[in-house]
């Protein structure tokens, strides 16, 4: 999977994409998510951003964000370091 897959209300993101955002090994992603060490938030765009989704992942002091269109094509990606642990 080279993009984000959206089926009804389910969103799937390839572990390699998340791993690249945090500069970690993709084999660690699933275990870190199960342990609650990587968490996520999905938001649907409104008005001028209708049809877009913002997927945000948190790990330690980092936030990795993807913006996609309704087909799951990645439009933007960014990673920032925060001054404190993120939820």
C-alpha cells in the first residue's frame, strides 16, 4: 500500500508511511500502536477542505501528519518535534 486506503469509515495507513514519518523501523509500528505508544487522530475536512482528511499520529515528542484526499492520495505530510510529550 503506497497510499492511505479509505473504505467507508475505516482508514488504513501502511506502516511504512508511519515509520518514515517518525524515522523508525516499520516493523515496530504495529507493536507501538498496540502498546499505545503511537496514537492517532482522524479529522474530516469541512467547507473549503471538504473531501480531505487530516490523519495525525503521535509518538513521544513527535507529531506526524498526513493530509489526504477522499481517494486516499497523500497531499501533504509533515513531522514536527514538540517541547513536551504529546497525547
